[in-house]
C-alpha cells in the first residue's frame, strides 16, 4: 500500500511539473539557420514561427528555389532544437518514475 501511495505522490508531482513545463514552452524560442546564417528563423518550442530574416544577397530573380530550400532548412533546424529541448525537459520531469521505455508523454 505504501508503494501505491508513493507512486500516486510521484504522479501528482509529475503532473504539477508538467503544467509548469507547458507554461515554460510558451515562452521558449529557438533560432534556426541555414546557408551560413543567410536565412534565420525564430520558432517557439510549440513550433510557432515567430520571425524570418533573409539576407538581401539571396534576393536574386529566378533563384527563389534556393531561397525556399534555405527557409525550409532553417525552420527544420529550429524545430529540431526545440524538440531536443522539450525532450530534455521531459526527461527531467519524469526522472525517477517507472515509465516504460519508448512511452511518450508529450
């Protein structure tokens, strides 16, 4: 019975930490870049694109495909950074809990 009570307490603590983490994710921003920082984007941890900066040297008529690819790469870079940060924070929140491997909570 003690083990069950301890597990319930851990679950409540984790729930509280998860709510705090969710609030933090709203404020975290990550910068992604491509083309040697010729294109940079800022994205939140929840994958909301906040800004895009493009170096004027990339504004060449007829070469929009290169620019489009760089924007996609910069967005993917920012998203990957955000995903790693979220995974790291999730690992902190769930540390010590008997969660089966591969189970995703977020």
